[in-house]
C-alpha cells in the first residue's frame, strides 16, 4: 500500500512532454494500426472459436526464424520475418490438414502445432548456441518484441498491412459472417466454406507475423483476442462488433503508449495488453450491471 | 470406419518395425556426428570456463598447461545462455570450473551451484571486495567487472590457487604469470585513461543498448546510459527512449554504440528520434561487452578488446572520425 502511494506521488511529478515526442507518435501510429486491424480480424476468428490460431502462428514463427538464420547466417529483420512467415503458413497448413484428415480436435491440433513449432525453434536455437555459432544466442527474443523501439519504417509497414487486412475483411465480410455463424448452412448453400476458412487463417497469420517484431508473440495474441471479446459484451450484431473491436484495439494501443511515454520504466507492449484487459473488465462489469439477465 | 481403424490398430506391425529401424538409424547417426561426440582427451587437466573473458584469464595465468574449454563462444550473450545436456556433461567431466559470477551466467547459475557441491567451482568476480562493486539491487551487483582493469586484476588471484591445485608442478609459473598479468592490467588502465582524456567532458556520454559498461564509465569518468535494463532480457519503455533522445540532443553526443551480442533495434529508434529534432547521431561502432572477439578479430584477449573498445569510444565521441558510414565499424563481426 505504501509503495502504491509512493508510486502515485511519483506520477504527480512526471512531466507530460513525452506525450508528443517523435518516438511516441511513431509507436502510437504503428500500434494503433495493429490494434485496430487485429481487433477486426480477431473478431472473426474468435467467433469461429479459433482464438488461439494466432497464438500458434506466433510461436511457430520461431522455428522459421531459427531456420532462416541457420541457412543465411543473417539476422536482419526481413530475413527473419520471411522465415517466420513461411513457418507460420506451414504450421497453419499442418493445422488444417490435421483437422481434415485425422481425428484431432481443433484445440488439440492448435496446441500441437504451437508447442512443436516453438519447441523445434528453441531446440534449433539452443543447438546453434551450443556450437558457438556467433549471433545465434537470444534469437528467441525475436518473439518478445520491442514495441517502444518501432521506427518510422516499421510503423509504415504495420499501417500498410493493417489497412490491407481490414480491406480484405470488408470484401469478404458477407461470406465470413455466414461461415462464422452457420458453417453447415453456408456449405449447403454452396459457399466456398473451406476457402473462407483458409483466408481467415491466413489473415490471422499475416497479422501476427507482421505484428511480431512490433509487439511480440503474446501481445499480438492478446490484441487478436481481447478487443473482440470486450466488444462482444456490448453487441450481438457482427458489424457493430467489428467496428467496436477495432476501436477498442486502437484505444488500448494509444492509451498504453501514452502511459508508457509518461511513466518511466514501463515496457510499452505489456501496458497495451493491460489497458485492453481493463477495457474488457469494464465491459463485462458494465454490461452485466446494465442488463444482468440478458448477459447469460 | 470402425473396421478400418481396427485394422490399422491391430494389423501387421511391419510399419512399426520400419519406423523403429529409421529411428534407430537416426539416433546412431546423431551419436556419431562429430558435434555430438565427446571431445578427444589430451591428458591435460581440463578447465571448463563459461565466457571467453574468463577463458582469457585462465590462459593468461596457466598458458598451455591446462586445457581450457569455453562453454560460450564469441558473440554469445551469457544472460540468455542455456546449457544443453552436452554442456552439463562437459562441466561434469571438468577438473576445475571457472565462472565469471555475480549472476552474469543467469540461467547457468543453478547448475553451477549444484556442481559446486561436487567439485571446485570458482566465480572470479565474487572475490572482489563488495565495496568496490556497483550494487544494482538488493544484494545484486553488476557483474561486468572486467571493464575496469584494476578490478579484473583482483580476479587474477582467484584462479592462481585452484589452478595450482590441479597442476601442482605449475604453481610457481602460475604465480609469476599472474603477477606479470596484474602489472600489465595496471599499465593498460593508465593507457586507457590517457586515451579517454581526449574526449571533451560534456560529450563523455556512452549510450549503448544494454548496461554492461557501468564499471568502465566509473573508471574513466564517462556517463553511461543503457536503453535497456541490466540484462538483455528486459524490454525498453517509451519513456526511457524519449528521455534518452533528449539527453543525446542536449549534450550534443555525436555517436551511440551497439554491442556485438545484443540486438540494436532500440539504438535505431533512438537515432531516428534525435534526427527528428535535427541532431544527427552516428553509430560509433561495436563494443565488446560480454564476449571477446573470435580468432583474427584482433580482440581475442581482454587487453586487446578493452583497447579496441576505447578506440571506438574515443573515435566516436572525440570527433575523430572512425568512419563516416552509418554501419559502424563492425569490429565484432
């Protein structure tokens, strides 16, 4: 309790000039774009009960990152990202194949892909480190992300990919809605259910891999899951939910960035997740209080 | 469907036989791979050391009279190094284990402590009197002591006696070599101090991507600022980066420094922020931090690495251009 008071009195002494500093604006722009797009894409995958597909994709990237480094000996972002993306796609392909051709349930298949990809990646990195290959140690930190260190180019890439992802969702909204809510009806009505499914999975993979260096594996997963779930508390309409999830993602990002710009020694990525979680908690409390019976 | 499954489950086990053959062959191939096999024994006492810096210390004292086996090669970050079973095996077969200590080998510390119950494990930095160390938390001290040659000279003594235990005949030679090495470290300290004097006082700010250089800064009156925390594992906050941008701009710091074994994203963000305020910051080149350079790097020993570091720092901060290109000198890679 006393430490909390001490902390708060520290806050009072803080100057707010960092709010409009160059780096703050860059990081805010990049994370806001990711937060918004992740909320929109995440809404569809959460409704499809695939909240953890993004998490699996994020962790599988490690195997690709390690392989890319092993093959090229280079550690620059484009090389590692290319490897990570290839691995994420391969992992999701395995996921889809497992689901279709084996008797593995969705959640189990996701868990298998996640852990095998991550374990394989760690084993590769540890193997290279043990052989004293320079630059191989700490490759797994790639999954942690450095939100506060985003550059203008990073932010530009994030904004571009986020925009493209949202546009794709808009184009396929009708199909995606149908598949998300009533898969068998959609299939019976002749909709390309599988194609829409794959597209959704690929969108999540793209979102996750692009957001990885900016935010890290766990944060990106959180942004794909928490804002949609928070938005779901307020509405039963998909259109409203998509917009709301996008807004919540964006607000979480901007608020988190602002807090981390003002308070010293607070890592930016985790603060964004905490803000999103707070919004989720408020959403649950408020909507329950408003209509306790409806929210069952 | 059910029938098919039963057939799969109880049918001929040909597949199982094939599978086990393949598995067996794989295991055999792995075991015979040179990287996995045990190293040839030379008959000399084996000293297993953790970092290249400690390896250098042991070699300075014992020369070729012991076999020095280093767990972490050049360019490896000791904070995130995890031991493989093969490393544990190397440690188990060692006659003496020498570590840097003070939690430098974060993820290895528990293993070293267990090992210490069965054999001699020396943590050299822990022989330095506590009042000479920089405390960074409750009972936690900054482990990067080798950046102050006078502190490292105190560590020399810590290996002489244990080395004399495993090579009794070598003891007088080890003592002579240690005394001579301590003398060289003292001379090195004077030489480095003289070099640093060339930097204008206002610009004596060393910005790097992790706080390995506190002792270096204390010894030579340079303000050291790291973007990340003590270890390479923690993530920087936006506030820290913003304040650093302000510092670099207000003190006119011309260059910042990236280390050989730590990612440089934070530094890139810092330079971009400073440039937005109209202050260009060069990459001053790479400094050796937790690991020395590899063969032919010109920084295979601590003395060479410290000289190389000071050359890079002075070149970057004193205005004596090392190289105008953005890529730094890349001396570590």
